[in-house]
């Protein structure tokens, strides 16, 4: 599976993953809205929005 792995609003980059899902985490801090993308579907702390999906590059 191919997942996007760029941070926040950086240009799109992808990585090949062994997992069958991709994730996109969104949260706010003193720098504004932060976005992290990657492979799998991790546990997150309260206050962090997590979206998991199961198709190539679905987490852009």
C-alpha cells in the first residue's frame, strides 16, 4: 500500500507501507494546525483528530 507521509502543508510525498491502512492526524498547537500523515492507524491522545483509510494515497 502507498501512503502519503508529508507533514502539514509540505509538498506531497509518499511511502510504501506493509500495513493495510494510512492515517492522517490533525491537532492544534502554538504554531497553528498541525497535520501528520503515515502508515497504519495509531492510537492518539485525546484532542487529536485521527482519520484512517484503506486505499492508496487516501490520507493526502
